């Protein structure tokens, strides 16, 4: 495949990831805080809602964001490699580009606290400053990914040991007392309905989980790009195996995480163990999706073309998802008004809108509006 073809594979996967992200984000937009982790707390009225919960937990929760993070990492390598032909200081240009993203992310965070752009920007700056983006040795990238991801699992397991079955701190020590001050010593609104605030330790875990997971997956994406997997360069049999083995390993772990929650009737003691097993499933599931989506993209039909357009406009579409959701689910309607299955109907509506408008916009303009702005500001100092 030539360069253009390889990029279309990334665009296609990015388009699917973008749409899949809304399946999880809509819970934050449309339901109270505890609903994201504690599914039983809001939006469950019938069997269809439970079907939505299980499918979302196994196939979408953290997997779409993991896929999106890996794509972002691959994109960092692509930008850096191309920047070497445009400037004598490609690392500086990369740093400037992601500093701009940090600005966009902070602005987005003020609209919605579920923003992921800020985490991507901070992780990207770290990757650039440590020059990980320059590493071409796949063994080194593999080792870094494994080290960071293992650290994430260790942190989750360690934090879990600090809480009892009711979600209250049982650990002892000066540092625990220090970090517990100023907030509830429980999972707070993250798990318990009608609860304000969140315990400081669990809040730190949320931040660590988000940033470390993004960092690990971004470096994993660099690895996949260096191995010519993301580009779609391998044969069909390779991607079939990637799909079979990825899902074959990932689905059981993700399903077990959901089983712990449901069988335990969503007791607080099931929260962190469930996240532990769900986290294990992320990288295998990301690989499975890459295998499956690469095969679908190779057919190059109208469906693939429209999804690629969504991927090319991922920045614009991601922000538009937020703006539309805040308007519809928080202003036109009331937050908490809809069930899980009803929210999925909303997701389908937004996905169809973006599926059709992205290709139409790119037939008229070369870039989406936010992609154009980001690109324009990135090269503002490059002659």
C-alpha cells in the first residue's frame, strides 16, 4: 500500500473509535455521575437497558478510548516524521502542536469535565520531552508499554486494598491520612448515588488511571505503527489472527469484570476489582478491533469512505458531540431523564449525523474547521 492508502486505514479506525467513544460518554452527558461506574444506580428499567450495559461494558468501556489513544500515539510519530522535512527542529514543532492541544483541552474541560484532550496533550508533551517519539526500536517500545501498563494494574490493585466492602478506607499510615483530608473517605459520587464530592485517594486513582492508561496506549500505538500494523500493510490472514486472538483474550477478561459487578449486585467491593479485569482486557481488545476494522476498511466501499471522513474530522466531531450532548441532554431535556437504551437511540442519531455530514464537509473543504484551525496555528511560525 502507498502512503495515502496507509493513512486511510488510520482514518477508518479513528472514525469507528470516535463513534464508539460516544457510547460511553453519553452516560456522563445524560446520567448522574455514579451511573458511569455503578450501572445499577441510574438509567436501568428493563432487560434492554441491561443488554446495553453489558455490551457497552465488554466492547466499549475503555476499549474505544484505548483505540483512540493508540491512534493518537501513531499520529504523533507520523507528525514527527513529516515535521523533519519541514523544519530543522521537529521536536519543538511537535511540542508546540501539543501545547496548542492542551489549550483546546482545557477550554473543552470547562465545558465538560470528561475531556480527554487535556490528558492526551500532557502525555504527548511527556513523550516528546523524553524523546520517546523518536524511538524506532520496537523491543524498547514494547518494554515501555508493558512497564507502564503493569504499573497501572499495580496501582489499581493497591488502591483496592485500602477499601472495605462498603467503599470506606481501612488502610493506615500517614500518607493515607494526609490524602484523605478534605473529602469523604469513600468512593463518593463516583459510586454512590445522591452523594456529593469524592474521596481524595480515589480521586487521585481516577487521575492516575486516566493519564497512565492514555500514556501506555499512546506508546502502544507508536509500537503498532513502527511494526507497520496500523497502516494495514500486513496480509489479511495476519489481521484475522489479530482479530481472533485479540477478542479471544480480551472478551473473557472484560466479561468477567462485568460479571463481578452484576453477580455482586454492584456492591462497592466489586468496583475496583472489576476495573482491574477491564483494564487487562484493553490492549487485547484494541488489537482485536484493529484486525477487524483493517479488514473492513480494505473493501474500500462507500461505507468505508464515510467512516474515513469521520476519522479525518475526529477533532471537530469529538467537540461537536460534546456541544450537541450538553444542549440536548442538559438543556432541552433534563439530565437523568432517559434510560440506557433511550440514550443509545440518541447516540445512533448523532452517529448518523456525523456519518453523513463529515464526507459532505470534506467534499467542500480540505479539513474540518477545528482541524484547519489546529493545523494553521501549528505551522504559524514555520516559513
